[in-house]
C-alpha cells in the first residue's frame, strides 16, 4: 500500500490520504499515478474494500486476482442519462 503522505511517530507511521496499490519495484500505482517518492507501507496490505482506497487501484487489484466481472466495465445507463 502507498499513499502521498504519512503521519504518526517514527516507527508507527500510517498512510494519510487516498490509499493506492503499487507493485514492488514499480514507479506507478495501479491507477497510473507516478508514485516514485511516495511512502510505502509494507506492513499494511492493500485491500479493495478499505475505506479511502482508490477506486481505480481497487479495480486493478480485483482484475489481477480474477475477481472482476464484465459488469464493472459496463456503462451504467442511469449515469449516462444525467
């Protein structure tokens, strides 16, 4: 898990802001943001259900795990009508 900022005492830092998923060694999050200097929280796994999780990162993680169905990518007729 990564985030643009961290808060807390040294040794007890925690993410602050939107939570993103990032592959080890990658300079980019699953949603495509450049995150080369963002803090990484190795002890905190990214879960798509986390409050504050980036929706695009969550979808990317679900897709990689095979949990995404075609329904997530279909357009929503109700939102298209607005």
